[in-house]
């Protein structure tokens, strides 16, 4: 037997059950089974006292005492239940059976010293347990270990695959453990970090003797996951660092200084200053900068981008700033052109819709070096676009640019340009700092001081009239309103119908105002006209689908009403909310929803109401959806951990990162004898999964 052996060959499983287990739980090999970790444990080693219970315990518990006063009670016409008292030396609780036979009733031992086990609930000032397990034999009642509970499904237990079944199968597997797995961490590391060895960890995670032992095993297995993940990234980073030379930008000169002293329209926030310093330090070196700049919507990334481009100019290099959509590129172009108005520095815009004549000029000016700052879309990546000496490329909204496109940028210069990637979709700090090791990370964690936080409220259908009235008051103060509808799949007829009904309802109520609409089914020209109608203030209300998520900037809009908000994801809600709060006025976000909400929707809405902090929101989002989703499909699978939680285990992640850094510093090829087991494990585990982290 090996780790790859299919579970159908294990004793007591067989083809049928193996198929079922694979379908329901995705477990197909011995290794899958070993890493099918319990979700909790039954603790039969401890005897609880009734008098010491203060609230409902989280798990099933065991008590020792006597059953007295059994009686049948008719509680509804034709329905009986069996009630009893259970006493220990500290108190009394009720026992209840709703399903029982006469035989069972007779078998309940009265006034005898026994153990009962089950879930305790607290009701009307009384503790009670329904359908307790009863055991008279002390030896059987008190087991030496905690018993694992596996997250089987209803479906499985109906088909005869119970928790007990998994306990048995895994228990017998564990006997073979020394033949199946071997240690994969260096001995000295385990010693210095007081980590349990691997074989014991597997044993103890399934059948720990006590909770301390469980915690030790848990820590060891989490560490292992974090460690090998870090090792993968560490190796990749090493590989990159040795390859990518960069152009050093040693000076800050007149372009930067003149702008900073004469044209800066506001004082930079401390976060902006700090980030600029980090960028400066990177670009001074003769290795390529590869930096991710995270900052919430409105945190002022554009200014950082511009100042960075001015430094490139001071060092005699060209820069480009790329945005994922034409609207965004145009917006950047407008604001940067305005900022540079009095400096004499030329900027140009290149997008898919640039005219041929204009393109020709741009191509020429880029090649002869006349143009230093270029703004555009993917159009910049085209082979025809050649630079004289591209020294810096800034990418706004990294999520929409793939690795391949980044690589294309590199090729625009002999020595690859410094790269700055900016994103407003915050990646949780723990995740970014620890796992994005191929990019260095800067964070703008502060908004400009004059901002008023957006007030967010949750409202339901019954509140609609008061929501509309509130919107009317805002309009009367001169503000504008968005109503956003979900159109998840733009072709979904039902969504479309809802949107149209929504439009009608809004138009009916707001008869004396102008209402305009944009949605994904419209032609671009029509969209533009309607958008313009709103942006210019001619329309007071915009009814829209999520097409407005990116790129709309109407500072006078102060209310964002999101319809059926329970259907939006958290980051989408946050992005939508970011469309208001851009001016000096107090802004509002109103989340409309159904009365009935799933637990997850409730969490999402509650989070939005409680905080404006994009980082906090992304952390909750990650907890709800898992990290793979947040990082995009490209990375998913790589960060699907079995045990490790990127949020709760940040201490372990940090320790593992330090450990890996130290190892790679001293033995980057992993040739030291102490590192052989680790290397072999790494190669076996990550071969194919991690193309980027080869050991050669
Ligand atoms: P984002 O990070 O979302 O790209 P922007 O760069 O578009 O944000 O900045 C949002 C707004 O904040 C802009 O109008 C910009 O001029 C303004 N802004 C940026 N930095 C500051 C600052 N330090 N003080 C005041 N306003 C600022
Ligand atoms: Mg921006």
C-alpha cells in the first residue's frame, strides 16, 4: 500500500462504497483519507458536572449520575414523549425521548450509577438532553482518547457509511503510517520550533489523547502546509531575482521636485509618502522593481503613479500607465493631464479607438523619445508600439492583466522596466504579505483627511417608501442617486425583467425628475449618452446594472441604492459603494434586500454596514469564499489549504516564512544533507502543481 493506493482496496471499503465516498467527499486515495481531518472531537475522557454548566456546551458531553422519575407525557393529541430526571451530586437535568419503544423504556436503568452522553441544551432555565447515549460500564464509557468526528454527509450515513466507519478505517490505516509517510521537515527546525514529528502528528490529529495533543498535532500540520508553500514561493523569487536586472534610477531631479513644490494640489497623506519612499528604494537598485500597490478606492493611487513617473523622467526614462478599460484610461489621462498642465510635460493617450493619424504621432514620439509619459489600455502592448527607453510600467487594476501580458511589457526594453501594479481590490494583508512573495507589496492604508465616511444602511421591501422619500430629500438638496440592480448574467431574462420593473417603479415615484439608465445590453454609444446625461447633472437618477462598477466618477452623486443586495458578492458591493462619497457631501449606501436571507448574505450585508475598510471587507470575503477565489482562477488550487487558515494562523505563516528564508539563504539549491527529505517531499508534492518553482 502507498499513499496513491485507491481506497477501494482497503479492508471494509470495496468498490461501491469507494465510489460513493469519492462522489460525496472527493476522497479517492489513502492520502486523501489520511488528510481527511476531523472537524471536531467527542471528549469522553471528561465527566462534566451539572452544577458547573453555565451555558450550552459546544460539543456533546458526558455526565455521571442516576436517572429517576421516568414518565410518559402526552404533549399533543396522540403524541407522547418519555421524560426523566437525571441527577448527579451537583444538580438535576431533564432527559427526553421523542422516539422510543416499550423495550427501550424498560431498558432504561433507574436509580443506578450510569454515564449519559449527548448534546445538552438550555431551555426555560433548565438544562436538558434528548436521546442520550446511556452506558453503565465505566470502562466503556470513559475512553482514553478524543474520538474524531468527520464531516460525512447525510447522504453517506443513510447509505451505511457512518462516522464510526471512518473512525475504524482511519484507525487501521494509522497502524501502517511508518510505511506510508516519512518526516519532511529538517530535524533541527523541528527542534528549534518544538514541532511534533510528522508520523505522530497524523496519529494525534485523528486520535488525540487530549486537547493539548490535538493542538500540537494541529500546529505541526499547519506549519507544514505553510512551510512548503513558502518554500515554493521562495524558490521562485530566488529564480527571478537572479535573472531580472533593472535600470537603476539613482536621482530625484527637477521634474519631480518642481512638480512637488509648485503643482501638488494637496498635501500627500502619510501613507502616500511612505509608499513613495518604498518605490524610490526599489528603483534605486539595479534589479527590476516588481511591486504591488494596494489602496482602497479613493486612496490616491493616481498621484503616486504620477510622481513615480516623474522620477523615471528625471532619470531619463519613459513610463507608461495602463488601465484595463478605455473609460479608466481616459479618466487617468484627464486627471494627469490636468495635474501636469503648468509643467510643460506632454502626456498622450493610446487606446483601441485612437485614430490612425494620432497613433502615428504617438509611435514616432515614443520611438524618438520625445514623449515621456504614455497612458493607455492594452493597446500599449501591441508590437507596433516601441519605446526608446521604457523604464517604468504601471498597471492599474492588476486583476485584469495576466502574467503573459506583464511579460509582454518586459520585452519592451532590453533591460526590463520597473513594474508597479496598482489595485483597489484589496487582498487581505496576511495573504499579500506572506504569499505574494513574487511581488513586493506596498499598502496605502489611509484615505485623504477630508473624506466623510459613507453611511451604509440595510433596508427591506417594507421600507421602500421611506427609502424613496429619503432619496427625494437628497435630490432636493441638489444631489444625484444611483439605483443598481443585479444582472449577474446579462442574458438572464428574469434579471432583465427585474431591472425594467425597477426602472418603472422609480419613474413612477420620481415623476418630476429625470431618470436615465445603463445596462450591459445597450450599444456602447447609447451607454455613453445615458451616462453623460447623468454625469452632466441633467438626470438626477441613474438606474443601472453593475456596468457602472468601474470607472464612473460623478462626485455629485451621494446615494447608492443597491437592489437585491443579497445577490452581490462583498467586493462587488464595496466597489459599488465606492461610486459615492467622492465629493464633499455626506454620502449614503442603502442595501435593499429580501426578508429572508441566508447566513452568508446576512454576514455580507452586516459587514458592509459595519465598515468602510476595504481590507476588513476583503478578509471577511476571504473567509466566506476561500482564498482561491479572491486571487483569481490563476492562483486557485495553489492556496487551497487543508488546515491552514490565512486569517487565524498568521503567526504560523510568519514563522514558516522566516524559516524558509533562512534555509534558502544558506542552501538555495537544497543540497545540504539535512535538507534532503524536505527536498524530496517538495518535489513529489509540488511537481506539476507549481511550474514556477522548479528545483533544477
Ligand atoms: P484611487 O486610489 O482610487 O485611484 P484616486 O487616485 O483616483 O484614487 O484619488 C481619488 C481622489 O482623491 C482624487 O480626486 C484625488 O485628486 C484625491 N486625492 C488623492 N490624494 C489626495 C490627498 N493626499 N489629499 C487630498 N486629496 C487627494
Ligand atoms: Mg484609480
